[in-house]
């Protein structure tokens, strides 16, 4: 449970690289996420190239931290194999697993949303030459944190209801 409470969105990174074995651990965690009817509709594009990072930052105004980070992973979903319309849930579970695994390995990370924003989806599809059935879902930026801010306390007991809303 501690790792869940330690995770935070990191937007400032050191120049330290993400070790290959750590990146593989993070990707393995992502691939361990549940999917509807076990379709495993997600795939991942690892992006370390600084020129590509610059292009990402031009497309996605909220992803400027990618310019400092050593790595990013584009999560995509295959619309041809996903069960019904569960692509966002399936890819979202993979993204959350990535964020938690990055924290477990001592890295900072942040989730930059793409899915649902038609302009971003189109631009990411072009940049990464995605076929029509492959939908860009999110970009997870990963690196050693240069941010000393503590994790936010998300505990809000007033948001808990029992049995029914009223």
C-alpha cells in the first residue's frame, strides 16, 4: 500500500538515464494490467530520442516535462481487438501500473492524457505512424525526480458513501 501513497506526478527530472532493466520492469508491470476479456489490447512505444521529445512537446502543451526527461512511453490500444469500448479502461490500468512500477524503482513519472482529445490523437498518430486501428491513449514520462515535493494526500472521507448515494 505504501507505494500507492508515495506515487506522485513528477514534472522535473534529472539527467540520469532510466536503466534498461528498470524500464523493462515498468513495461512488464504495465503488461500485467487487467483487460476486459483478457484482450491485451495495449502496446507501448518507448521514446528516448530528444528530437521526438521536442515534437511531443509541440503537440502536447501539458507534456513539456518530456524535454527534460530521459524516457517516455506512449501507450496505445488496438481498436480491432479490444472488447467492446473498454480501450480507455484497459489502457488506463496499464498506465497506472506503469506509474506505480516507476515509483517502486525510484523514478518519478507523470501521465499525460491523449485519448479523447481528437487533435492530440491525430497528431500523435501521425508522429508515430500509427495504423488507423491503433489509438494513442497516454504518454507516461519517466525519469529520476528533481522534484522534492511530497506526495499529495488524497484522503477525502467525505467522498465515501455506503450502500447508496443519499
